[in-house]
C-alpha cells in the first residue's frame, strides 16, 4: 500500500484585496490551503474571502501558527505595518513552540529598496523563526481562463538570501504556481525592479492624466486622441486602457509614486520632484474628483478615457472655486 502524498502548505495572505483574492484563488486551484486575518476589514472583503474558501483567523497569532508562509499583498502605505504585525505575532507564538520549520514571509508590495531593507531589519529579532523574502508583483491579478484550469497570472520576482524553492515539500510548487523568479541574493533587488518598471507604466499614466485633462479643458481632447491614433496607434490604445483602469487604484498609487521617487533619489542620484509630481496627480484623482469613489467591479465614472478627462476637469474646476 503506497503512502499518501504529502499535503501542500497553508499560505497566508495579508490582505484579501483584488490582487490578494486573485492569488488566493490561484493557490486554491493548485492544492494549497489559504488563510488570512480580516480584522478591521469590510463585510464585503470577508464575504469575498469566504466565497474563495479562504480560512479566516481572528488574530495574527493564530494566522502565523497555522501558516507555512505569508505573502504581504497590500497598498504600499500598509506594508511596514503588516510586517510589524507579523513580527509581533511570530515572536509571541512561534518562539514558544517546538516547530523547527521557519515561517516564510514575503513582502510583495510596491516599496523602495531602502524601505524593504528597513522592513527586513524588523525581523532580525525573530532570528531563524522567519525567512524574509523581498518580493514584487508585475502584472494584474490572477484570473482563470475559459476552461477553468488555465490561469493568467502576473510574474512575481524575489530576492534575498532566502528563496521559496528551498522550502521542503511545497516550496518549488509554490514558486512554480506563482511564477516566481529569484533574481539576486540582495534584499532590495526585487523591489527595485518593481519601482523601475512602475516608473514607466504608472508614471506614464500620470502624464497621460495631465495631458488628457488639459486637452479636455482646452477643447482639443478629440484632436489629441486622433493625433495619437495616427502617429502612435499602439501607444494610444495602451494610454486609454491605462487611464480607464487607474481610477479605483489611484489612492494606492500616491504612496507608490512616493516610493518610486525615493528609489530614484537613493539609488539613481536624481532629484525627487518628477515622481512626487506624479504622486500629486494621483492624489488629485483620489481626493478631488468623483473618480476617487470608484471600486473595481462597480464602475460608474471613468469607464472611458473621455470621461476620465471630464471628471478630472469637473473636480479640479470645483477645487479652484472652493
């Protein structure tokens, strides 16, 4: 009689937003158990987690006690706080058990290399209890294709002295499912790659917001779109897709632009103004227009590039009056 196959790992995800939920579904489809802590989250988030068969633990201590790895997938403004929560939970729980297997913790958020190095330092007191991984995600949330077995997923990059492939039994499978690519032994490499890539994608979208808004205000938006379609057809299509998709995420991208600015100052030697300006553009979207109220899957405004520009003009005009 053959022995039963070893069970796969339990992966914690903090938190279950759009990306986190997609990753949870992908992992569940490939035999992993998934868990989270929804303390302080909305009922909608809790219902989405339950529908995806994610186990919900009421405390961080219970989460780290029952997980083999935790992926931090959150707005960059929350990244350090999540790391502090996990450190506190690990030192209070895992240090009192006889388990010899470390908890893998990967910060997958859009932060600067110096930020991720500071975060790694938080885990030093935990010693061998935790293997810290610098990670980043490039691409949209995982989605299942038509036949329900084939998935479209982003690429995930990791760096640092620890890699998921080193975890016995489940590590290589996790790395395969999540399309992980370990790109270096230094903490900061994976995060730095994300910062540079986002500079050219989300940074460009910030420029497009300004261009389309000003063109709308001057009455030449149609002409701008026509020129782009004629001279730069691929760029025109990419620009409009980027504008339409950004509204529900603009609040997240404020901090991401600030982290990008920090990266280019510290790693490249540049002045900070360029991406601090991009941060202010996304802050305007989130705080000064109706676009800041948009939710993924519940879109009302900004579903076309033309309406993005119109909403921006409305909001910024009202701000001037106020």
